[in-house]
C-alpha cells in the first residue's frame, strides 16, 4: 500500500490551529441570517423611532441687572450694586426664586399647561397639540386645585357634528354626548367647559385631554427647568426640554416675564426710602469729590496716563488673540505634517487620504478629488482587470492628483511656518507691555482710591436718585440676553439608536450561531473531523441533492459523481494494484451512507473498465439489493451456510453497468457472526481476486455489532464513512480506539454528506476536473487566502 503518498496529503496536525479566516467564512456562510436579522432590527429601530416624540431643548439666558432683595437701602447694598462686593450669592438666590414653586405655578396657570392635549398618529404615536388643539377644555379653578388624580378625557367626533366624551378620574369612568359647542358638563369633581378655539372647526380625529392639579404640574416644571450660572456671576442660563416647540418657548419666556414682574413690584417699594437717603449723601460728597479729582488729574499729567485698566485689558485681549491664532496655526501645521507623512508612506499609495480638519481650501479640494478617484478605481477594479484602459487612465489621474497634493502640502506647510513665526513676535511684544502695567496701576490706585470711592458713591447716588424718581418701574430685573426662540433636538438620538439596532441585528445571529455550534454534538466539516481524530481522511463527499442512491456518473454536472471520481483516484494511489484489491466499507452507526458509498464507488471504478464485485456483508440489515432493486432471496448467506456451493451462481450483473457484479447478502441469518468467520468466505475472496479487479465489501456498522472487525483479515484497505451533521462527536472515541488497537488496518476516513454551501472550503476544491465543483453547478475555483491565524499550544 502506498502509505507515503496518501499520508503526505492527509496528515493530521497535532496542534490546535485557530484560523480566523475559517471562522470568518463560517459566519459568512450564514449571510442570509445576518441580512434578515439586520433588516428586521433595522425596521424595528425605524418603527421604534417613529413611535418616539422628538424632544427639543430650549435655552435662554438672562442678565440680573438689579441685585437688591426686599428691605431698606444699606451701604452694603450700594457697594454690591457698584460691583465692589461679590454678587454670586445674590445670583444664587435669584436662581432659587426662578425655581420657586409659587412663580412656576403662576406660569402653569397662565399658560394652562395643566391641561394637555394629544392626538394619535402613525403606529399609535401620541403627539402633544398644546394650543394648536382645535378643542379647548377648562375645569373651574376651585375643582382644578382640589384634584387628587389626573382627569383623562377622550373626545371622539361622531356623525352629525356630535362629540362623544369619555373620561376617567380615580378609576371612575364617565361618558357624555355633546351636540353643540360650547358646552358645560357637570362632573363629580366640578364644572367642565368644552368649546372650540377661535377660527377652528371640529376635528376629524379623536383628541385626548389630560387635566392635572397645577401644583403637581408646577413641581414637574420646576424639576424640568435647568439653570446654571454663566461665566459672569450675573448671568443665568436656563434650559427646558419638551416635545412641543411652542410650549417650550412659552414656558421659558413666560417664566422670565413673571420673574421681572415680581421683581419690579419689590423694587417700587424701595423707591421712597432710597430717595431720602440719596439727597443727604449728595450734599456731603459733592465738595469731597472735587478735591480728590484734582489729585487724580495731577498724577495723570505727571505720568502721561489715560486709562490703565482699558489699556491693560486691550493688551490682554490682543495677547490672548495672538495665543489663540498661534495654537490654531500649530494645529494646522501638525495636520499638514500628518497628511505629508501619510502620503510618504508607501503602504498608503492606494489608500484614501484623511482630512481631519484642514482649513486650506485648495488642499482640501485636491484631497477630495483624489479620494473620489480612489473610490472610482476600487469600483471599476471589482468588475474589470488591471489591464483595463479605463483603470489605467484613472491610475494616471491618481498619480497626478497625488503629486499635486504633495506640492500643495509643502506650500501649505511653509505658509503656516511663516505665520507661526509672525504670531510669536506679536505675542512677545504684547507680553512686554503687560509686564509694565502692574507697577503703574499700583501707583495710580494709591492716589485714585479715594477718588474712585467718592466718585462711585456720587455717581451711584445720582443714578439712584433718578431711579427713585421714576420708581424704577421701567427697568426689568432680568434682562433677556438670549430668548428661547431656537430649539435643538436632543432626543431621540436617531443615529445612535439605529446603530444600536444594527449592531443588535448583527450580534443576534453571531450569538445564535455560536451557541448552536457550542451545543452541536456532531461535526459539520472535514476541518472539525480532523480535530477529533488522527485517522487520515482519504476524501469527502457532498450532500446528495437528488436523494437517489445510484448517482448519474455519466453527468459532468453532478458534483458527487465527480467526487467519487476523486475518491477512485485516491484509492488507486492507496492500493498496490493488482496485489491489493479488497476494499472494506463500514461506518459507526446505520444511516451514514456506507451502502451508498459502496454502490457508487463500484460504479465509478467500473467506468474505467475495471471489473468490480460488490459483496453485501451487512448480514443483519442488508440494503444493497433493495437500493439496486435486485432479488435478495438468495445471496452470500446461502453460500456461507452451505445451501449453495458455487457462489458465482448467486452473482447478479447490473444491466446499466456491465463491469459491476453484485453478490447480495441474501436472507438475514440467525448467526451472522459465525458465518462471517467461516473459511469458505476466505476462499470466496481469494477466488474473486482472480476474477475481478476490485472487490468492495459493504459491511455492518462497527458501533452496532463486531462483525466488521472480523473481516479485517480479508480487506486490503478499510474505508470508514463518517456522515457530517449526523455522527456524534463522542463516537469518534470508537474510531480512535479502533486505530489504536489496529482492529481495522489500514484505516481511512471518508466524510459524507458535507454541505459545501454552509461550510467554507479553500484549497483545490472538489468536483468538475478537481477545481471548485459545488452541489449544483460549476463554480469559480476556490483559492486559499490566509489572513491571520495562531497556533494554540
């Protein structure tokens, strides 16, 4: 037997090899699962988003221009309003006023947001109407403030301009038919008014109404209104999130309006007490201020100063501006260097050039055109060869564009270096000027301190006198900087949600396939079988689509017929012909296709004009005669039992395949094991070797009965059929034990019923002339492309 030739091809490695390419293609074979799962979850995500209301965030900022709280004017109030004391604590107090339940309740009452209107849209999505509802509902004030639970109403239009009103309150249901609007309905909790808004008509859709206690609503609004202090302590930023744009705008704007109204009422009470205090102080400060101002004038003349604070602020602003521009230039310079390094890397000659925020319009345009050419080249390369004129033309354009980008990158880098140097010089000049400011300011402050105090007090008192005269009624406490006009959508996060559903749709098949494989007790491919045993695998057969036991061996499109030709060739390599002729075919359990293999292997050998004798030695469950539609009344059991002395009289020739003779098993005997051990069987085989080129023995499964092991004395090669997705992995211990004990020698495995469509194979392929035959028709030869793998020790 040519052991070297076979084992060199089918030797089984002892180490465990984790091949990520194989794993990838295994999951890729289930691409329909992934496609269906992703599509289902994509649709689910789309429907989920359709059911979600858009949530908008409204922002508003106000400037607190009057920090006084109630009470009489004091020196501390004055200093605070002059900016000479910290106002952070007072602004914090104003934040608490804005969040006060009393103020928010007034907003709720004015806007009547304790009554909410909804309508149902696609997928039963509930959309808030706010004041766009054609129907207006109002519950009397006394009953409204006494509500202990929500009132839920559903106003359904009926024929004849009638309205059916169904409601629920504290698990009590009620209903009314309304013929004309407006209409007052007396309910247990109070009087309910229903009417149409101005210019509106009866809706053709149901309107849902929820009426809540204003106190509960104000609590929810207080929690929903978010406030924070701005960079300056006297600025308060407010935000509010809701699904109705108009509602969010009205709540914030009305909140500021009512806050100003309440503040103005408090300010008016201060006017009378403040006016008397101001008149007395102005008389004393007038003379003192005149003397101090002369001292300030003399110091400025001596030091040639105008306004130290303004000049210092200007220096600081210019210094900050230069520093910012220098940082931006540095960033752009780094980005240009990154692009330059990316272009110079030979491995990126066919990769798209990233644009991470370059401001050079010309360079960005060149990169965009270059990336478009790369995409065009990849798209054309999928459908044509490297020799395509169109592909060559695009390649030339890519080279030209790349050279243009290299020139543009160099020019941009030089320009940024020049700009960076100039900004550093300007920054150094500003820094030197700033260093001189503290000394002058210290000297000037010592002289001007008294003048500032008196001037500030004098100006403050003059202002307060005018404010007191006008009762300060025209000045709002909170000046609106940014009103709540624009809205930003904050929810739902469509891209994130759709990405989540996409990932979920991708992961579900992965998890299912993983656990299915984890719980699978059978092998599916040759690679899995090789991990379970060291017995060499001679060949493999695909899934028999036709279900017929006898294949059409004359067809060039039957993949399994071609695989039998491949098996025939390998058997010829394995046997020392003509000395070795006997081929034993067995399996572990019934149903693995050993009879199917025996019959078709016999036919395949006969096609090369070799005389083949197929002997049915599965005496317990003979199947050859039934599959070939032969008479099984007499067979080898008649010869072994002595009923027939000439076995040639029991042989049946196949009409369609004249080189194939069949010796069926015959009737099932009571003592099959004893019959198989008789010497007459040895004599039969020796005589058949003289008459036939090959003898194929279809035997019993070794996992069921020991008959086959007794036939090892007659066989020259033992072909062990293992059916994919059928044979349990635990049964491989029997095969390994048979090999170890040398119960069947030499032993080779034949994998049967492999589904090539669900298992990725690479290498030489199978079928049609040995290159890439599939189950149904010729396919492109598979090529092995090793991506990455590692050996697990």
